[in-house]
């Protein structure tokens, strides 16, 4: 399950572009905590620390405990705006997480037992359609990743969400279709053996 990250912050007394620019010059990033039927709280955080946590790769799949003036707020990161040229974080939005709340998260997928896939053993290629899954789960039980077993899959077969065993209390946010996550594509050598008709068609 995901970790809880701690992010120190200070309250922001002034709003507006001028105040935000002044904060950024001092190595701070303006941010806001909102939701939970409470008034939004304007804060600022240290740019270096925010960038470090963004670099973990699972920032948006974690609960962020923002500490402001000794008070801790359990939040979920919802958005970080970046400078289009330098990629420096310019602003961050955090959603308050109340006890028992469910959250929508995008969780990366990893594949296992590739050596037990007949298609991959024959030289097939694992063509990943979705590198992460949109999930709904308890805020306290956000998985770091979803492992998908490719045992038994052959060339030409697809891996759908129905093949994936999700952890208890975790559900797919997409429920109206059995969407494809990956396919086992034929190797180019196998396609040649079976006859690539594209050139013949082009020559007609």
C-alpha cells in the first residue's frame, strides 16, 4: 500500500500573482488545501521538498500529510502546475481526505511471469496499452502498483481488466467495459512466416 508522505508548509497571507512570484523567488511554491466541507487554506511549501517528493514516482498515489503551523492535514495531491520551459513546480492543489473517504487514483501496472507466457516464449512482444489503471479505493489503501500475471497468454491474445485480480477494497473506475490493458503481439519473424500480404496488396 502507498506510504504517507509528510510535507511541511506555512500559511500564505497574501494572494495574487505578485505575492506568488515573490514566494517563488524565495524557493517556495504557492499551494491550496481544499475540500472536506471546509474553507480553502492558502499555503506555501518548499520547492526543493515538493520536487523531491514528485520525483518519488508515486506522489499522486500517496496520502500527503501537510503540516501547517503544527496542525496536520491529511490530503491527496490533485494537481501540480509546472513552468512550461523549466518544469519547476509553480502551484499545487491538495484535497482534504476525511476518514473513510474513497479516492480516485491512477496506479501503474507491472507484469510478472513473462517466462510462463507461451506467446512471449515464442518471441512475441508484450504491447502495453495502458501503463496505469484508474482505480477507486479507500484513501488508506492506495496500492503502489498493480501486478498482472501473463501466465498462459499466447500470441494474439489480449489481457483485459477482467483478468486482473485487484486488491480487496480496490475497484476499477471504468465499469462500463472490459477494457484492454495489454496484448501479446506476434514477432516480425512469425508474421513473415505466416505471410505478410501488405506488400502483395501494394503491388496489385
